[in-house]
C-alpha cells in the first residue's frame, strides 16, 4: 500500500506557478540533461525487442514535461483543478495521476526550472 492509499488519509498536492510565465526552454534543458553520476540507462537495451512481446514505451522525464505543457493549457483534462483567491500567479489542485507525474518532475528539478512548485501535505478526511 502506498502512502496515497493509507487508511482515510490522503496526500493533497497543489501545483503553483511562481513566475509570470513558465520557462519551457529551461525545463526542457534540465529534462534532457542526464543527472550527474547517472550512467546512460538505455545503453544497449532494446525496450521494443519483439522477442518479449509488445513492449510498452519506457517512461522518460521528457514525456512528463510534454504532459505538463499540455496540462498548463488544458488543466481540467489533465487532472488539475484551478484554485481561486490565492496570492499565487496560478495554482491547481492535482489528482493522483497528475501528482505522480509532477512528483517525478519535481524530483528531477524540472518543475523548478519551469517556474513551478509542488506543495504536498497530508489531508485527513473525516
């Protein structure tokens, strides 16, 4: 059981835009840069090898960045719900799938480079 499903508790996540506009070029630069000390993980691997059946495309951080770019333009269809009356430039509550993508982007510092912050806190439902 992951921490999202623990009892009646859930993790609430809010995506906040902290700059006037996202820096998509800066975010792409970070996404395409392999973190220091991390070897090329797909060297010699063939994830589409027909010997193992139809392989699913491996997830890449650039896929999550492309998703974020689309979610910025169409938040409701990508699991983001706009928040009103905030001091932020823009803010959205996230659903679980969006939160998973945003967490990966945050962990690789892509969200920071784009001008976003991801706030998470435990929420207890009564």
